[in-house]
């Protein structure tokens, strides 16, 4: 009878432990867009170094730079923008087999860098209008800063 009680206690302990498992420690190091935005705002004007994870919801380009956005509207306050220099975009295109805006659209990506709150001024005829908003950006100057995890990797 004592042996059965001991086995029951052991089984209960194992079940309790199995139900309280946590995601791998690696996941804790990845910052989601809301965390990146909050930390960058708190650290402004300095940035926050980290590893950021997001799904690319929209892309854009301006002046040779490629932009990957976590939200469909890049002006959304919840948006994290990955700003890729022309040289890094070229290296990414070579690695991915297509321009980053095409290859990464809709993909989950992991980006190593510094998230910084950037003031974006609205302009009229090239002149600041006095209106602006803030965007949180991670500057990518090296293609190695961006990784596309294998399918099935939990982000």
C-alpha cells in the first residue's frame, strides 16, 4: 500500500512539472515589436541593443534603403521598422535569391541590432511642416544581422 502511494505521489509530481514547462530560454532573449518599442522609448535618445523577432507585414523603399515593417501601416505606433542599407540589401538579395522586400514579405525574421526611436517629420515641398511622429527602427548595415528561422521554429 505504501509503495502505491509513493508511485502516485511521484506521478503527480512528474505531471505537475511537465505542465509547467517553459519555452526554451532562447525565446526569452528575443524581443517582440511592442517590447522593442517600449524599451527604445524609455532609452531615448539612446537605443536598445537586442535580438528582435517579427513577421514582416509590409515593405517599402526610399533612397536605396529597404524597409521591413511589423505592421501594415508603417506610421502605426505599434510598428517596428527594419531599415536596411543599400549594401546590406544587395548582400541579402544575393543570399536569399530575391530582393529582401520580396523574399522577406510575410516571413518571420530575427534581427540583431539596436532599436532606436526616430523622429519622422512630415514635409511639404521638401520642407518640414512642423508635424511629425516617432518610429522605432533597427538599422541593418550587414546582411548577417537578419536571419530567417527554419520553418517550424517557434518565434
